[in-house]
């Protein structure tokens, strides 16, 4: 057995090469030399091994994150398509239970929905476009009318003068309001540019509805019976929550839009249909949508008179109480089992991520999280009466 000596002349055992933990590893070595208190030289070798498999996984994870950030808009479209699929799936099930094939049921539901929307758009689109053009063309006149009404009340007029940064008359405030008109017009142009995305969303929703059972079967085919039952229960829970929210919100927004149109028509507010559609759309934003919709309605009603605007404000506040205590609970039933704090946090996060659309999508996501937790937690899922109504044919045979 051979030996080596250090710099001080002392014998030491032969150094052994560091053992590798296995093939296919990236090695990084560092050699340092130091002296201890007895002036003996100490040789230290530090070796770090990173398996190539770990490196590949890290690179793939970074690539996936990069692609996710680059394709964020497309990811949101796919997510919306999944929500629409879950919302329409119960209607497709009802037709399947009556003997329709899956494809025929999907096209029946989607075709009926498109027909209803097309009829509704055909009825309201012409007057809506006309009133929108009138609003843009007559906006200076409306500002003058509003100024004339405010001038009758010196206290309000003085308050507006204080709010105005220039300290001028009340017209300076309305000039700044009118400065937002180009931004609103560019926003409308942006909406029109989203036609291609809407078409892709429509086609993707149809595809998911038709191939939903096959995709679900392919992903759960290798699971054991308990896990398959758990994922089936999860799908049914998510379908109930999302479909209940979508149709409940459509009912609530529709009632708010109808109330706005009837109220403004009776009081004589200009362009009532335009503000009714705006109220129905903004009403879909949780927590703050109705409040945001009330502001332009009251401002426009001020062009009629201050008492009329006060009456509209009082009626809108009264309607919100009726909606919160009677309409919404019956529309959503037991779908939204989440606290107001959870709704507020979800809306804040959703709006920060994707603006108004993110705020609208935040509530169904927040409502689906409890169902997701219940579906994935350990234990054998308990069958529910609605499972048979929402089970696909292949699942019903199991």
C-alpha cells in the first residue's frame, strides 16, 4: 500500500478520488489549500453533483413559465372556454337523457343559445347604436344642460369650483369629463378587435363539449375505482357551481338592466337603453358593479333636473337592497357558499390580474375552490342525488 507525505514530511494515507453518485451527472469541483495550527497543509476538495435529469426538469419548468407568460391571453381564453363548457354541460345532459347523441345535443344547446342571443341583439342593436351616436353627438349639449341645472344650486356650484383644479367655472369640470371620450372610443375599437378571440372561444367551447367525456375518460382510465369516483364527483361539483353561477348572474344582470331601462324611461333620462345595457354589463362585476353603473345614470339624469337625479339614486339604492336580499339568493340558490371577505379578495386579485374581465371571472373561481377541496380530499366520495342527472352515459353504466 503506497503512502504520500505532506509538506511537513509526515506520512498520510493515499488520497482517494471522490466517488461519483452515478452516471449522467454534472460535476463542479473546487480545491482549496489551507494550514492548521501545527502548520500542516490541509487539502480540501469540494464537489457538487447535479443530475442531468434535474437540470432538464429545471429548464423545462423555466420554459413552461416563459410560454405561460407569453401566451397569457390564450390561456385566459381557454380558461373561459372551460367555464362555458361547465355551464352548458347540464343542458347537454338533459338532451342526452332524452335519447339525443352527444354531438346532436351539443349543437342543439349551442344553436339555441346563439339563436336567442342573435334575436336579442337584432332587437336592441339598432336603437342601441342610435342612442350611442346621440350620446356622442349631444354630449356638449348634455354638459350645458347639466351646468344649467347645477347653477340653480349655488352650494353645489361652489363645491364643483373647489373640486376643479383650475378654480374656474363648472364648465372646466365637464371639459375634463369630455376629454375621456377618445379613450372610450378607443376602448370600443379594442372590443371590436376581439372578434377573432371570440370566434376561437366559441369553437373551443364546442370542441370541449363534444369531446368532454372522451377526454375525461382518457385522463382517468388508469386510476383505481376510488380515484375515478373522486374525480367524477369533482367534475360534478364544479359543473354545479359554475353553471349555477353563470345562469344566476345572467338572471341578476338581466333584472338590473330591465329595472334600469324602465326607471330611466319613466323619469325621462336621455338614452335609457344605452344605460340599461351598460348597467346589465357592469352588474356582472361583483361587489362594485352596481355602484359603478349608478354613477353615469345619475349624472345623465341631472340633465333633466336635480330632483329627478335624487329620485333615480334613491330607486337604485332601494333596488340594490331588493336584489341582495331577494333576487340574488333565489338566483344563485346554494351555489355561492363563500363569505363576503372571500368575494372581496377574489375580486381584488382578479381585477389586478386581468382588469374588468378578471373581476368577473374571480367569483366563479372563488366559488369553485371549496368544491375542488371537497372533491380532492381523502376518503371515498359520498354519492349525491344529482350525480345521476350529471353523469355521462359511460359513468352511469359503472
